[in-house]
C-alpha cells in the first residue's frame, strides 16, 4: 500500500503506512466514501486501499478540476489532510462505457 504525500515531511517523521512524494506515478485505484451535496459538490470522507485499512479524511484543502491529456479525460485532484499530512487523491470522471473511479498515485511500484 502506498499513499502519496503532497509535501516532504521532516526526516524521520513519515508514517510507514503513508509514503511517497510528488512526481509522476502509477494509478492505484482505491475505494472512497464521499459526501455528495445537492449542488453537486463531492467531498471525500475516507480512503481505503485494496490491501489495507481505511484512512479518514480530516479536511479537504482544495479541489481542482483538470484535463488529463495522458489519460484522455478529466479528473479532479483533491488535496486533503489525513492526520498531520497533506495528500492528493483523484476522482476520474466517467469515460464512455466506464464508471467514474478514485485513485492515488503509486510512486513505489
């Protein structure tokens, strides 16, 4: 299980369950519990990896909708606080014949 941190922490303070740094990585699709507001706003509440525990989202810092030229689609990057660290999780909009999905970037595989 790998979860990408947005900022490099002080040496020796990184949680063993949450590792990685900014940069390119492979998509790892995850389960996300999210609140969907009547106005269409989506707020992630927790993230669960296939091989591990769920991590509760303490705060959504920002949500930026963007085009993904590499994946030929659109996605929203959520910068979230989990514990004392900032992380990015992504919501991939549905493509033709597919369902929308959540992912993180896996930098260790």
